[in-house]
C-alpha cells in the first residue's frame, strides 16, 4: 500500500503550508498525523509520498517544517 499525503487536505487556516490557500475546511495537522500513524501501522504499507507543500505560504517556515517533520517522523516510527 502506498500512502499519498497531499498537504492540500490540511486546513490552510490551521497549518498554512499547502499550495491551495483557499482550503479552510480541511483537516488539522493533528488529525492528519493521527491518520498517517494509523496507516503506517498497517502491515501492508510500503511507501509514503508527500506533495503540494509550499514553503512560501508558511508564515514561519522553520517552525512549520519542524512540525511537519515531527508528524512524518512519528508516522514512520
């Protein structure tokens, strides 16, 4: 199973790092983190892609990427 994590699924208001700046009703980063953790716990998962991240949209790029990296590292174990 390949997990495709598109940052556009996130609420831009909650975590402004996605390419799509108009998505206000998306998932909070914590909700996406929970789902990623559940999916990577499945025995049949084999890969993860992360797309549509736009660092220019983050008001504080180092902080935003630190949070995103923590979520991904936690999901990957």
